[in-house]
């Protein structure tokens, strides 16, 4: 009974701590942000109107230069992390403050967008009083601005003094330089020195937080088979051919694995015929298909998305087993390539969510909940998730990311900046 009472008491105390009303400092933070929303939108417009497609190194660097000025206003030292020329990437912007107060925070954003210079340009344009459109407005220049204005608000009141915060804005999130062991080396090493990672990718409204994100990896299926006149197909002597074997494998993947929660696998390319060539670097192929010839070769490439490493490995083993059960006259092999790891759901991530829950309740926005991991793909935060507690989805909200007409929700924008500032304040002012 004593143990039960202790647990109940602890829960009540925890609930009180995290759901406490806003302090005087926190109310002042909100007032500062409300006063500076025009500055936030101005910064958003300025950066959205600069093309910073991943391969536009000059554009990525130009956005980084603008944000460098803004970080200095928040009292941060900044540096540019260059990458080897062989990666063909602009590099990364890092802003830091060194101190001993509270948790060591690692804030994640990115400077690049999916929109390269050879694509039709879409500048910032206000559609109405609550919505604007523009390349990267939501993903993720809006998220970068949320983080920057939140930090400036804290700096204005001296609330960043003696805090330890690293902000890391990568220049190639949308298409990371390969190998990622090089392009993410510095990113990972700096993250390991911190306690908590906060990702400012797009928000799903005011009350949903990403406490987990799926990882992504690739696979390549290569099928070879006897060839000959199609009149002999299905016979013991001629066999089934490569196309039937590839079809069997893909369909069995679907039958045996497609209902598993958070697991998806998508064949994105298939090439086969009586004669074929596959260009792996260009991710394309050519084939000649004579209907009276049994196909001797097929190549299929695809992705595999998963919530945990255990789920990934179990799926791979099942896929290997399916591939090995070859139809007569055929042989198949599958190879897997690791990509971005998953951000697994953990109790530590949930603890950060409980702090956010207290913030949104204190702001009068209601409870915050964990979002569906299946709704998000992999991101930079996944590279460091196994080393620390983390959450994502703290940035700007909107619709249509990665597509023409991408929008940002201007009505929610101020509240998301306030939420970010209060979260950072509470994390850096409690042990």
C-alpha cells in the first residue's frame, strides 16, 4: 500500500510540475514573441525567396549567412562546417553557446530544400491572412525561423546565460552527401556531447509531437534464369524464367509482410526482358522484350521502412527466405543497403513529450500527444537518436511539403515559436 501511495504521489507531483501555469518569465517570453512576429515573417520571406536546393551550394550558403547573423543576435558563436569536394555539398551551419545550466540541448534544422534551380521557382506569397506559399516555407525554413526567434526571445531576457546549446543546420538533409559516414560525422560527434535533441522539422499542428520516426533502407533483387523459346515455359527443362520468379518474390513479400504495422517496402524500379541493362548510378534501365523468349534476367530496386532495428532485421530475414525459394530454372539474390536509421520510441522521448504537454497546457492549447510514427519518414535526427533522448516536429506547420504549392500556416506560427521557446526555457532551467 505504501508503494502504491508513493507511486500515486510521484505521479501527482510530476503532473503538477509539468502542467504548472506559466511563470512571469514565460509570460514575458510570449509577449516578446508576439511583438516580433513581423520580424519572424520577414526572415521567413527573405530565406524562402532564395533558392537553396540541396545541389545549389551557393544558395544553401547564402541562407546560412542570413541565419548566421540571426544567431549572433541570440548570443551564439557560429561556424561553417565544410565537406569534402567529392560530396558536392555546401556544408553545415553550427551555432553554439557553452554553459553549465540545465540540460545540454542539440537543436536540428536544415538549410536546403528539394527545389533545385532548374525547377519552376515559387516565391513567398501570402494566400490569405493565415496561409502563405513558397519553396521551403514549411520544410523547413519555417522550422528554422521558429527555432531562431525562440532563441532570440530567450536571449532578450538573459535566459540563455550559462546554457549549453548547439544548433546544427545541415545543408543537405533532403539529399545527404554520400557516404553519410562523412557528411554526418561532425553532426553525430557534436550531438553525442548533448543530453536532448530537438528536431524542428514540420509540425503536425499545435499538439502532436514526433517521439519516433521510421528509418529507411534500400534493397536490390537480382533474378537470373534459363532462357529459351517461350513454347517451353513451365516445363521441367525450360523452367519459369526470371520475370515469373521476380513476380513470385514481390507478391510473396506483399502477402507475408504488408500487414505488419510500421513496416513498408516499395519496389520503385523493375527491369527485365529478353535483354536488359541496368544503370545503378542513374537508377534507370533499358530492356528489350520479345514475347517468344523466356526472360533470363530481372532487376528490382526498392526501399524498406521500419520503426526499430529489430523490425528491420526481422523483415530482411523473411525477405531472404522468400527469395531463396526459387521457381524451377531460376536463381535469385537480394542485397540490402543501410540508409537512415530509425528514431525508436523510448521512455526518454516520452519524458520530453511530458514537458511539452505541460507547456501547451500552460499556454491554454490543451494536451500534447505523440504522433503516428508511420506518418513520418526518416530525417537527420534519426542519425543520433540512439545516443540521446529526442523529439521532432517542433517546426512550422503547413501542407504539401516537397511539392509545388507548399504552404505554411501563419495562424499557428506564433504559437509554435512560443511553444519552442518555453520548451527550451524549461529544459535549460531544470536539472
